[in-house]
């Protein structure tokens, strides 16, 4: 899978980031909250990212790499 960084909140590797893949999907890197109270399947997870990251992605354009 080819992964391309679209937008992130810093230049380090441990910050919330959104990536595009060559499969036509997005990967989201963020904190894994423990207090969300949602029931998720074992093969899925929930991550938390700042709202601003989504706004930055929209402003930049999804394919504006």
C-alpha cells in the first residue's frame, strides 16, 4: 500500500495526521481514547483528532498533496 501524508498537526511522527492511500482510502492517526463508551468490533478502533485537522484538509483539498 502506498501512503501519502495529506495533512498533520506537526512534523513529528506522533501527531494527529491524515494520509491518503493508493486504494482510494484514508488513514487517520490520532489518540486512542478509552472513555468514548462506544461498542466497536475487535477489528476496528476509534481515534481522536483535532477538528482543525479536518478544516485544514478541506482548505488544502483532498488531493492537494
